C-alpha cells in the first residue's frame, strides 16, 4: 500500500457489520465496483488504497451516514449509492428523505436522484408532471405524498384517477357494471394505497369518501378543492381529457400527473401528454420532472428492458433503431 492510503474508523461493531453485510456481501459488491482499489478491513478500521480510493471512500462514508440514520443497507441501495457517487451525487441526501412509514414500519423514500427531484417538485408545486418509464415509482411516490398530505391535514381528501383505455382488451367483454369493468385499470392505485395504509384503514377512508378512486370520466363537471389529485397513466388521455382534468383543480389543491410517453394506447397516438410542456410553458406552479432508466427501482431486468427499448423508436408503425 502507498503512504496515501485512506483509513476510515467505524464507531461501533454494529455499524461495521451493517457496512460489510452478511458474509461480507456488501463489501464484495463495493470491491467489484472499484476493481483498481484495494480495500482491507481489520477490526473497526477500513483501509483503502489504489486508483479509485477517493470514490470508494466516498461510498463508505455515505453508507455510514445512511446506516447511522437507521436505514438498513442491502445490495439494492448499496448499488444505488455506488451509482450516485459515480455521478457526483450524495446518496445520503437522496436516501435519507423519508416520506412516510407504512403500518408495517417500512419507510417510503426516494431511491434515486430523479425520484428525489420528483418528490421535491411535488412538495413545492401545485401541479407536477412525472414523466418516465415503468418502474420509476411515479405513481407509488405520488400516492405516498398524498397520504402524507392527508395525515398532516394539508388536504381533506385524495382523488386517484386513471383513463380507462382499452390496451388490446375490450371493456365491453368484461363482466359487471361500469365500475367493475374499469376496476382492473384502477387496481395499481388500490395496490399502492393498501400497501401504505392497512387494508381496513384504506377501505374506511374510501367508504367515507375521503379517498376516491375513479376513472377519469367521473371527473367531468367537478371542482376539487382541498384535494390531492393524482392522474395516473396520463399518456392515455386525449388532449380534451387532459384539459378537462387540469381545469378541475380547485383552491388549496395539489395535482400530480404521471405518464410514460412510450406506452401510448390512445387511437392514433393522440395523447394529451404529448406537447403539453410547450402549451403550459410559463404557467406558474406547474413543473415537469423527467425520469429515465437510471430511476427504475424494480428488478434489474426491468431497467435492462427499459434501456433496450430506449434505443428504438416507433415510426410509420415500424420499430426502428434511433
């Protein structure tokens, strides 16, 4: 080792165990990410040397901060921390932003810089558009922020809505009345709601009208005051539906619009989300946050699939490489 090796002293055995992981799996993950760096552990001291020692040191210091704040380290958030450090982002700042805790005690937090930008935008704007691929937490984080706003009495109700667009399936062939037919389209919103509130508590809020989950068509003619409104899958609105939705926003309300412009199912790609940023440019209180494959927090294969699709585009009904 050189005379310029870096030494990190870990305050407790417990924190050292958290940093190294079960059978040193987290240590090996860091070593594999910085192959030109040697990392040695002895007692409660980590000694780092080599070409990428500064980056590896930043990773350990950031993970130490995260662990000291009570967050459990695992392969997923260590990988995310390494990626953020490589992009000169402080993971402790991103991963330390707690939105709420579920009844099971699980903390809901942004897991990438893009997600944190999204959360911060929702907190500081009246209308936030979250645009990005599947798996980036657009709907999930929005529901978490809506529940938190309700708990903090910033709003008096939550309205969750989606357009019921036939994505290769026909509503008419589904059994039941209108709500039964559109229920499969609304199910992802219910799932997020039930995960963050216990099912009985969520159902009570729905029964009392404090939380409303309904297809977009039910929004017409209404004015929603003191509400946290989420329009999910907005790429499947028409321009007329999008205008209708945005003009439902009343006093002391906040709206979040989520969508993925690569998954448009409306006829002739006539999506109300396309070109909207140009239309609303200069309107105070409105912001657009765009996420990409780096913000995908589902299984690694989902991120890889999104990355593969990003290399292609549809033109004249043909899939072409960009």
